C-alpha cells in the first residue's frame, strides 16, 4: 500500500537499527509521547530491535486512558438518560466507569452510538429532534478541530438539541509535568506527530530550551519511530537540545492554521484532571462562554457525580513513564484487558494493553 | 508480598446482561461457552469444541453443525445473508473433512419485511445450494411482530459424511505442522463494514463467501491434514489461537506471508482495525504434516477457492497455546483472541 509499505520496509528498518547502534555510546531514556506510537512500537516489536542502551518510556498520550473516572461516570450518567442519544468514538465504549461500561449501558437500553466523526452527530440530532444528542468530546489537539467544528456547525445550522461533554487534554503541559516530576528519568521526547500536524512545533521550542531536552516530532510507522529514535540519540550524544521534525510529510512548523483557528474560536484552555496523574494546570480545553448552550456539563446536572479512584494500580506512574507495565505485580495476572485494574490496560493505546496484546511473550 | 485488593474499575467479565461482544467470536464468546453452555450440555461430542460434531452411526461417521446468520445489511458487495448461510454451514461441515449431504434452513422474519427482499434471499440460497451440489432438504418459518427481530434471521444446519480414516480436529495439530492459508484475509468483514457504515474506499471490497467442500476434498486427496478451520468471526487470529490452545502447541506465523488485498488493507488502516481479526467467509486454515505440505498446497492452488494459497507459518513445541507473529520489520508480537467487538480507534 502506497505511503504505508515504504514505512514498514524490513531492510530500511535494519539500516536504521544499525545506524542507531553505531551512534549510541551510553544509556538514554527516550519517551514516546503518544499512545499510538506506543502501540506501533510494541505491535511491530521495535523495542526488541533497539540496542540495550536505549530505553523507551511510554508517555501519557492516550486520551482514553487519561480521561478521569469522574468524567467517565458523568458520561455514563448521560448515556443512561432515556432522552439522550449518546455518541462516542468506538474505543471509549469499553472503558469501565465506577459501574460498568457503555456496552452494558447499551445492553440495558441506553441509546449509545459509535461515530467516526463528531459531524455525524449533527445528522443524528437533525433526524431525532425529540432527543438530546450528546457527543463525548475526548482527545488531544488532534480531535479538537473536528469536535470544535461540530459545535460551530451546530450553531450555524441552528441545531439546538446537540451538546458535547468536553474532556480535551493538551500535550505540552503534560510533558512539562513529566519533566518537573522529581523522579523523572526522561532525557528526550519523540513528539506526537499528529498533535503537531495540527499545532505545529513552535510551542515545543521554549520547552526544549528550558529543560535542555531534545524533542523530535515523530510519526507512527515503524520507520518513522526508528528514525525519530536515531535523531533523538544523535542530539543526546552531541549534547544538543532542539526541536527537530522527523514527520516532515505531515507536519509544518506553524501547524494547520485553519484547524488551530477553529479550536480557539470554540475552546479555551483550562485546568484538567488526568486519570492516574492528577490536575495539570492549563492542560485542557473547555467550551468558551458563548458556546455554553452546547456544553453538556452545564445543560445537565452532573455536579453531584463525584468519583474516587482507588490508588492500588500503578497506571499513573506508567503514564508518566516512571514505570513499565512489566514492573507491575498485577500485570497479566490480576490485571488483563478483561479485568482491567487501571486505565492503561483498557484502551488499545494504553501501554499496559499494548504490552499484554502484543508483547507479553517478552515479560517474564 | 503486599496483598492486592481488587477495588479499581469493575471486572468486565462479570456481566449481568448479554452484550454484543458475547456474539463476536472473541474472548467473551469463549467465556459464555465455557461458563454456561459447556457445563449445562456437558457431553463428549460437544466438549471437543470443533465447528461440527462428528457422531458414529453404525459404520458411518456423520458430521453435524448449525449456524445462525444475523448480518446487517442483508445484501452487501459480493453476497447476501442467504448465500452466506448456505456456504457457511457447508464450510463448517467440510472442516471435518466430511462431504456435505444436506442442509436445513429456518427463517425468523419480522412483520412488515418486504416480500421482494425475502424472495431475493431465498433465490440466492437456492443458487448457492445448487452450485455447491448440496440440497436444502427441510426447513421452518416463524414470523415475529415488528421490532422483535431486525428484518430477517436465518439458521442453517447441515449433515455430512466423514470419509473413513479421516480424523481432522482443531485439537489434532502437532509440532512441525505447516500452516496453510487458502487466500487473502479480511474481505468479508470489511465488505460488510464498509456497506454498513456507508464508507467508500478506492477499489472494490467484496465478500469472499464461498463453499469450500470441494477444496477440502482436493486437499484430502493430496495428503494428510491434522486440523482445519474456516476463520470466520474473530478472523485468522482467533482461528490460530483456538487451534494452538486445543492442540496444546505453539504457533509461529510470519506477517509478511499473510495475503491481504490492497483495498482491505487500506480500509483497515483507515479505521484502525487489524485484518487478522476481521471475518472471512470463504477461506480455510490447514495444519498439515510437513511431509505432505507441498502436495496439499499444490492441490489447493489447483482449485479456484485456493488459488492464492500460501504457507504462513508452522506449529512448534514451545509456548503452548500462544500464537507469535514475526512482524514486517523483524520483531515479534503475541496474537490473541479479540476481546469482543473490534472498535475503531480514536486516532
């Protein structure tokens, strides 16, 4: 397949691995920020190809994993309402809240629908004027433009029975939280390619300078990731700390201006609680005041729903790259995708699920 | 060791109601069979967990199978629910090595379902049965009130005669066996999903629905076969895992050897799905002793249903019950049963 096979080529991968081995002289810890990258690394066994000096730490960039339990419980409360048609991206359906998941709510009569684009919700809203259509707007900067567009379009088209439950998170504050953590071991980042396709990389430049940390904007195919690692290792070995772009076929320095405009027409930054990590200042988006009529959190009475997350799983440390799934005593025994103890085992992009699904033959 | 209390998110396996995943052919289906059906129906014929039961009737050995079809939409590129029901049941019989003798067909129809569409399905079943040379010998019809079923459901059962000396079972694969796959994977599942979701892709994606009994007969004439299964729900992944578990062997497969049509790959990439887990309706996987693998493979390639047949790996002594896949770039990964429904990923 064009634009895919080129980036999974065996002999080119081997060449990159040889070059990485040639370049590396001492141990380095590199964090891939995005859950999609973690998924690729473990699915293709890339970590097995790298020299022992290089440790990949898996980052917090899985939007399903970091959505707080409280917000999930609020979403579930909405999905149970008989007047609501609850729309979601597919992989949110399996995430357990305090009492079950969206599949179970659907089985018990809740109208839960999987959509591929939030704009599909507007069609559903038009076709069901007697219902209230709520979209669970989760994700990083990647999904924010389309989610913002759905609200923008709803207003333009006069659709009044549509709202979104916002759980947006943003990458740079999370990277700062990782670097600020006293136990931080991360020395370089593979930046999240698709987030940067929207936002560009200007906002990462002060971060690289302040923390003296190399950041390589990286794609998601095996060759992208190996090349990203090579570029990061070269910077580390040479003592540089710059923002470089491996993913040039998709990312420009200024990002996608039109998409950014749409995000900030509709959303504004806010503090956000991350599952397993806690509140990170300025790390989320919420709807601007002028779009309050499309904000499910204000339209429905959800304030009474307060959830407490027990602290007996290490997913918070895993999301910060401080621990590996294989460091957890419960991994693969008490905690599996069928009986997840924490968020990182639930989503396909969570580090624990990636290890379990693809890499558990390597975990002793 | 510190005691670990399970108080974090709810254990998902403990379900009070049936969810869609229980019918997905993945882990939830396996749990339902293990925890409910097997203890209730407990008998040696069922406990083998093959796609068909093989019973002794005097000197003869009869293969018996049944399958329900609830596909939405009823008509999709490359086939329809009727053709699927006939071919699917013939295939479940054929996977024991048996020659299919006859089928039954039971219809559950929703009040208000257009007669014209029912007629199209029935004609399609008749044509598929005729092409396969297997008569639909008996049947049943029920109509339920509007809303009590989604348009129409079909249940087909079938019987076949197992040739003397043929003992094929998912539990008969042995270390050293070569693993043969009869052609491309993922066609049926993606054809149905594309139609259901109104997605359009470059290139045509059509269901691969086909009756495989003639292919199996040609393979049996060429050499010995230990295990056979058609990778339907749950895809190739589920079939390999099931055979690895039932035969207590390890499976080592090579990703680059598994053929996937370009439009199917593209559609899977776009939706974040893995073709390994996508359903097929006209393919089979065979575990064949190494010494007869070449002959069986040649026989497969000589038949229209097996012209793209390939060797995708082998059974090994180690890592019993586990399927490992050598990836395109040279790493390895585990292949497991899907948990429930395959979900499109967010990004």
